[in-house]
C-alpha cells in the first residue's frame, strides 16, 4: 500500500512549537536540528508538554550545528544569539541518559519567565540524541486515515495531527495501515526508514497544539477502540530509524519495501 507525504514537522527544541517545512534531509541520525535542544527543571528533570504545555506557543530555530538559537514568543518579541555552552549535564530520557551542556545567556531566564517556573536550557552533545528514543527512533509517522478514524471515534469533524508531533504525516492509506509496516523497511522519498514499533501515547496529546492547554481526551478515545499492544500503551502512529539517508519532500511517495 503506497502513500504520499503530506506534512513534515519537527521541533528544534523539545516541547516548543513545531517547524513546518516542505522538505528535509534525513541523515542517519534523523533531521539534524530536530530536538537539538531541550529544557530541564531546576532539579534536572526533562521538561515536556506535561510539565510546561504552554511552551508550544514559543517557536525555536537553530543553525545546522546548533551554535545559534532564535526564540519567537506569541507577543511578537524575539530573542536571538549564540548558544554559548557551559557545564556538562546528563538528562534522563525515560531510562536513557543523554549527555549535553547547559546553554549560557538569557534563553533560560526568558523561557522560565514565560513558563512560570525555573527552567534550564540544554544542547545535546550528539546529533539525534534528543529524540525520545534516540537515533533509532528519529522518524515518526501517522496517516490521515488514522486521524480520520480517531476523529470519527471522538465525534469530531477532524483532529489536528500536530497534537501528536510526528515527523511525517501521510495520506493514501487506510486507518492504522502504518501499524502493519512495523519491522519493515519503508521508502520515504529518497530515504529508507526501518520502522520499529508503535508509538504509545501520553497526556501531551490531550493538549491543543496551538495553546498547550488540555482540550481533548485523546487517551480516553484511544482506550475505547485501540487495545494495548506490546509494551506501548494506547498506540497511534509508528516510529523507526533511518537506514538510507536522503531527501524527503511533501508530495513524495511512501512505499513499504
């Protein structure tokens, strides 16, 4: 069953707003500036949408090597500068230790003020390490058919796929057809990805993707028609890693090999 890429989205800083592009270069580590930065609490705990959901209102961008950083806030103000590196830290990504360095300068203070809690900014040392599952999980995908089925179960006209924060949105396949690709190699444009597992969902998906405020009980809806499968509860979408680097564009074909 062949599909087509309809959207490409990623986040240079974990938990902040998504960047939407027409094409990306998939390296063996994924999209180079995806999740290059993340935030931790004053106690060193990883910050995501469950900790500070409203941070999705802030957009971040960086250069290829993560040496500069730009933040744009919903009031129209911006903060730009070099990402000067300080002390070495390790952050627990759900049992996986990720090495990085604190970023010095005004970024942490400004983000802390916006979020209403003390936060510290970290740049990961190794490209790709800041994805939830590391480089083996640097690619994620969900189909519009799956989102349509979820909307049907929710009694909604549509559900915005941005709340699931997937790298690729695709069309042209049936609901949850991507589940059957787990364990297979799949061509996305010029790249080839090996899909590894279903994506288990958490409370972040209950948040509005524009505001970060809870507005839809996606977990209840999933629980109503999707059984727990394997180790990942309440699955929607799939994840995997890059086997063959290449460029992927909106409109490119998606084909299991």
